C-alpha cells in the first residue's frame, strides 16, 4: 500500500483537518500520481458539509487534480513516469453500458465512480480525492495535460472547464450564436472564455455591476445587470443558449423569456433547494430547459487541448492546505476571483 497524507472533512460541522490514509499499490492499468495542485470546487463544500446528503466521512475532497506521474502498472500504455497529468470528477465507470460505449461515461447507467465521496466498483472501498499528496487511478481516466498549460491554473479546467465546455459544444455555441452566461464565478468565468474562443457572441448576466471589467477582459461582448428588471423586457427573445452557473434560487421564468424560438437554458449550477418554474415561457417559444453534467473523458481531453490552443486557463488564487477552511468561508461569500487552487507541495 502507498502511504498518503491529506486534508479531510471528519463531519459536516468540523473544520477540515490533516488526515493520513493508504492508497492501493498500482494494478496492471493504474497510474500513481504525485499531486501538485488541486482546485476547490463549490461542490467540495456542499459535500463536505453534507448539504446534498449522502456524505461519507472521513472525506478527502478534490476533483480538480493535476500532478506528475510517479509510477505505472505493468500494462499501462497511455502514460509514463514524469508525464504531466490530471484527474477530474470521475475515476471509473462500468465501461460496458450504452452510455460508456458512446464515450459518455459521466452518464454511466450503473453510475460513474466519483473521485471522492463515493465507492470504487467493488462497492465498499471509499474514494478519496485530491486534497492529498498522491493518488492512484486507472490510466483510462487520467488526462494528459498539454505542456503549454500552467499546472496551477489548469487544475480548475478538470471540473469548471469541462462543465462549461460540454454544454457549449453540445448546444453548438459558435459564430452567429448568442450565448448568455449566468453568473461570473468559478464556473461562469470559464464559460465566458470558452464561448468567446468558440466565436460566439457572449453576454454575462450578473446580479451586480462589480465584475463588468473582468467579464470584458475575459472576452465577453456584453454585460447585463439583472437587478435592473427592465433587462428582461429589453432583451426578450435574444439568446440562442443561456448557461446557468448560479447555485441559488432564481426566478427562472424571467430568464426563459430571454431565449429565442428553440433556444435552450442549460443548468450546471446546483442549488441547495428545488426550483419552482412556470412552463408557459417554455411552451410559448418551444424553448428547452436542460441540464448538463461535467463531460466524458474523451471530451475532457478535447477541452484541455482546446484550452491549450487558445491559451485559456482559470483565474486563480493559490493557497496552502492550511488555508482551506478560510477558502471555504470565502467561497460562500463569493470572495474569490475566480477559483482557489491548493498548492499540495505545501502539505
């Protein structure tokens, strides 16, 4: 077994604290990775505080993981010692269902194996995430990190980046399309950068004015403050696609009205409580209200290569493991621009 150390949540009400544990020795197709950086996703906080239910403690969060390959199993062909690699939100799936066979393992019909707060395929071995110094994973779920991407700024691409890239590609954002991004946070700022690089006309929909300059710097063409309700009348039937990155209660019917005929509003931010919607604005213009979950391994690799080609990375604040609890509090106050990344070498 490989001795590992990290930072764990021991209960929903305790501060995260040091934790020692074991990783398995590499199997035939496993890769051993020395973790260099790990991003903090808002879902880490939701799960560490058991706000979605079903939390498994002790929990080592983290699914925006980048590092260097330390060792490989005897049958590994995709990676070698010294490679720059990453791990995102899933580390396995059934591999045989209709979705897995279509390279859509994030929608595995038997459930993907999540990077933390879950169980391996044996159903009993808990998974531990990237707030740690080392991780072991199957080569087929390990991503190649392009050389041009700085590892610390690239870490959030493994969740925030793919979470926005996947719906932008699925709903065909590009030249001639008007795309709205609801919220300019850890997810939203990646949506702006990627949609702009795809050639779409990008508008940020924000409840306040304070991030306008940042949005325009990232490639947005327009910034609308939704606190001014006249926006919903002035820009009615404007957008082909709106992606909601906000995990808060919102009057969705206002935003449905911003969509063109056959437009789609896609939710990627998950609120704590269910949302109530009125379907009439959808019915009136054959609009769609949809959801999207991260992306497949193949699509995540495509996203990393796309970001390298277009020089896209996350805006980050680098912290030490000792600052994780403070960072959690600051995320709750939207006091980060735009993603915390933990320097795991300081563990």
